[in-house]
């Protein structure tokens, strides 16, 4: 079960990297759902697993952190697309990638910080992270579409990273 969990997290990481390479406008709609399903199966396998060796846990840390960082972008984009009732090409809508430019890179750093904070046993770091991110984007959040994109994207990204780290935490127990 442990090897299967780590393998599924690895597939989620690789799938996230492949989907990220397509870019937000060309990425298939179903990509985020596939990544979420992989994470769900990995969590179930980790929950049902037996006590791992320390080497497997260390490998799980690395693969879980990589999956958290790499898979979150395509998942957050899919959630934003699903939340926007209009076409993603609609200028100024929540799915418009021009709203809150640089969000993809901010998301990568955000998920790395979430994974690092949780793996280090410092969950309070999540509050610090979200506060710093909100303050950094404060001036841009006055537009309704920007505020909606910020909230939805942040929640999807943080939940994905926490889910990936959760699989690793389940492996430890």
C-alpha cells in the first residue's frame, strides 16, 4: 500500500507537470478531476497501509511535496473554470487569466509553503501564508472578479497541497 500511495502521488505530480506545460487556455477540462481522483485513491491507500520504513516516509515527503506543488495549478485552474458560468475567454471574468496576473507563480510558491509548513509540523504557517498573500494582493482585490478568483484559487490550491501532505502524514502513522 505504501509503494502504491507514493506511486500515485508521483503520477499526480507528473500529471500536474504535464498539464501545466499545456498552459491555462489549452489544458483539458478533465485534467483537474483526474488529479483529484488520483489524490483520493492515494489517501485511501495511505489510510489502509501498514507501518512504513523511514526511507519510505522520506520518499513520501519528497513525492508528496512535489505533488502538492506541481498538481495544484491545473487543479486550481479547473476549479476556477468550473466556478465561472461564462467562458474563460470572457475578459474580466473570474476565469480570465489576466485577472490577478502572476497567480500561477504565486500558487506554486503558496503550495510549496503550505507543504513545507505542514510537513514541518507548523500548521500556524497557513494563517501567516494566507495573510501575507492577502496583503500582497490587497490593492487588486477591489474588483469583484479579482476577489472571487483570489478566494476560489487560494482555497483550491491550499486544499490540494494539504491533501497531498495529508497522504504523507497518513503514511507516517
